[in-house]
C-alpha cells in the first residue's frame, strides 16, 4: 500500500510530498502534464517561509555534497513606480512611503502628483490631532481623514486596486499595512507612521525567487523526491474513492492502487470525490489577470514601472502596470476587480463552457483597458484567474476555520495550495510543510 499519493505539480503539493518522502514513507506523485500557469517573477515572503523552503531544497543531501545554488533564494527589493500626476503625466511616487502613503507630503513628487492644494491638505496630517485611536479599520477612511481625498485617490488607491481589486474603503488597514494604526497612535500622524514603518514595509514587500527560476525549482524538487525513493507518475489520476483505510486511486493508464492519504491542490484537475471537498474550502473571491507584451509607452522615466487605474464604461475599475524587462521588452500586467464564482468551477477542473465565457469577457475588458491607457498590445491577450487577497482579518479567519475543520473531518485527505491562502504562495508552502509533518507523525505512529 502507498502511504501518500500526491496529486499535482504545484509547489505546495511538491513541498508536502518532500516532507513525507524525507522520513521514508512510500510516496507517489502524480504530476500534472498540462502547461503550467505563468510562474511568478517573485513572491512576497513576509515571514521568511518561502526563503526557508528554498534553502531547504538547495541544501546538500549529504556531507561533502555541493549545495544546489540554482534554487537558492534571491531577494528582489520593491522599486518605486510612476503614478499619474496632477497634469496627467507621470511622476515617480514619493518615497519613503507605506502602501503609497507618503512620509513627506510636501516633497517635490507629492506636489507634482497632488497639486498644490492636494499637497497642502495632505500636510495638515502633521498638525491634526489623532482622535480615533484604534477605531479606523479601513485604509480608505484612514487616508481620507488624515490626508484628504486627493492623496487617497492619486497616491494610495492605485496600489490598493492593484493588490486587492477593491476600493480602499473595503480593505482593512490591518491587512493592507499591518501595524499602521498603532504607528499612527505612536507618531501622532499618518505621515509620521509611514516614516516609522517604511523599512518594515520594504522588508514585507520584498519578493523572493529561486536563483535559476521557478521551472528549475520544480525540476530540482522532483529530482530530490526521486532520490528519496518517491515514485513519479506523469499524469493526473482519473478517479479516486474513499475507503475504510484511505483512498482507492485509478490512474490514467488504468493502474489502481490503495493509498492511506491523498494530498491535492484545489487548483489542479482532481477526481470528483476530491473536488467536492475542494469546494468546501474554495476562495471567496477571484480576480482576472492579463499579461501582454506592448509597444513602449510614453513615460517620464523608462527605468521605472508605472501603475494606474482605469475605469471602464461598465463601472469596473482595473489596474494596469507597465514594466520593462532586462531584454528591453515592455509588458502590461492588467488586474481586474474581485468577483465571485461557483466553488466547483475553481481550478481547471470546473465547467469548461463557463470558464471560456469568463475568458472571453475578461479579454474584451482587457482590450478596453489597454485602449483607455493608450498602449498598443503586440500579441493576443491571455487570461488567468487567481484567488483574490483577503480584505479583512475576519474573512481570513473564516477560511482558516473551514480548512482546519475539513482536515479534522477527513484525516485521509490533505488539501494544500495557494488558493487556500488567497493566492499567497509563501503561506501555502508554510502550511503544506507544517500540515504534512502533522500527518506523517500519525502515519509513522509517533503522533501524540
């Protein structure tokens, strides 16, 4: 009997497989042979979990072996971007800042973006008393009250829309900028709080990637699994049914096997019985993302990326970011507003017709966004759907409770993946590793 059957090629799924294989459990991994989604350029790593995993994978297996430097973590510090200024052109965002909130509201960049009256209103923050200590929950309300509407719309809203796909009035301060409310109380002003938290914000927004890229990381993990004796099957299972002792899995070639624990990522095509469980922990909201190569836009500084919001006639607000890579190729990354969809249509295992309809509608909207931003695409747009980040701590807690309840009710099924953490890869990998350790203790008979 196979101890653990892992479905999929996502990094959380492979991280879980590694935790089981490293202690000698019999592991079989069914790899997804479909074309993988575009890998992230870098992933935010607020508590170091992703860096720790990459260091683990890159470490030598035995004394005297060379480390695998190709998958060692590389930090990508956040860079300032250009925003639309008061005259409609582009100006580099004021720095230092926290989520666009400037530490110096009257510097040259703030004046250019806000205009004289907007900058003067923002500067009142320095002398306005803090009267709502601990009572301002939404970042939109906090910035509007302290610095005014113009500062909110031109400096902060573009970043909130890009990250969350929602209005700043819907996003909790504790989610967008942890510690900001407390810092306002200590500093006596929002700009003072931004100055105090600027370094911490840089650390939180720094992205991590493997030195030689994400495909090399995947290949290295699979190679490491094989060295530990894990079986690698290329192709996802056709069927899976729960049994008294685990699961009976049927693979694509008709091979059947009994397994004690099944591990799956909800964003992978999974058998119906596992998909039903995935629906119980499906994300609350999703977003459409489009990346397309474009002609070089007219910017004030070609060395800096640029971010702006676009309001469509439909009423939808999209975010668009222009950036140039090391080959001098320009691309636009478009991100749409949050929307809900039926849980069983998550991943690639849902209703194909419905998914194609979404893709068509999103592609049409993306072309409108590009036209409104006055940029020319050089290729057809392609659409990807990803979970939208949480807007509140309460919503995060609801999804955490649902995930833990499922694991307690179905101990032979372990669901892992970024969709369980609102798209956060670092959190998903940390969870996959810790949850796998708990399960492997039970499988090896050492659970408390």
